[in-house]
C-alpha cells in the first residue's frame, strides 16, 4: 500500500468526494486494510455481504459465473475504485466474485462501521450514500449500453 496517510488516500477515492478533513478523520478510524495476494479471492459471488472496499493498491478482476462460458471477467478495478457498494444499500449476497490480479490492498468499511459513521457524522454518511448512488448509476448506464448491443429490437 502507498506510504501516504490513510485519510489522504481516502480523500482521493470517489466515494469520499465532498467529505471535510475532520469527517475523513472519523472515517479513517472506522476502516481497516485487507491485503489480497495475486490469484486470491477477496469475495465470492453469492457470499454474505456487509462491507464495501476501496482499492488502495493493486488490480482486481470482477468475475461472474456464466453457465456456458464458465467465469467471465466483467470489469477490472484499479487504485481509487470501489467494490461492494450495494452491500451498504441492500444487504444482498455478493453479485460477483472479486479476484486479485496482482498483490492488492483494500480499505474496508463494514456496515457496522458505516452505521457508526451515520450516528456520529450524519452529513458524512449522507455524502457517501449520494456518492454510492452516483457510482451505481454509472455502472447501470454502462451495463445498459453493453446489454443494448446484444438485444433484438422490440416489435
């Protein structure tokens, strides 16, 4: 992981855009770093989900299981990207598997940590949720564009 302070690292991540320095300091106390070696799985499709991760270093693949093609890489993550945003919203099982392509460091915020933030700094939690909504909208737009290439016109 880069040798910069965690709060500075968080300040460069999309989900924390708009947070003030003191809010980032609170978030810094609620997260932890998880290291994943190249080839290891960070989480599996279908697993219980109660955390969001932010890529501090390394590269990871987002993989979906396809009945006919086996595993299909649907996205790649790099430093600054996040994964598992839906976990803070819907508490459903993981929608995909995440596997490290190279040694990676993930900053993890659990649902419990987010709830503590919501109680201590409601504005910060609201900003993060708004940023999550923006990320999910972006992902949905990308998915819709990809899907449209494979669909037949209606009617």
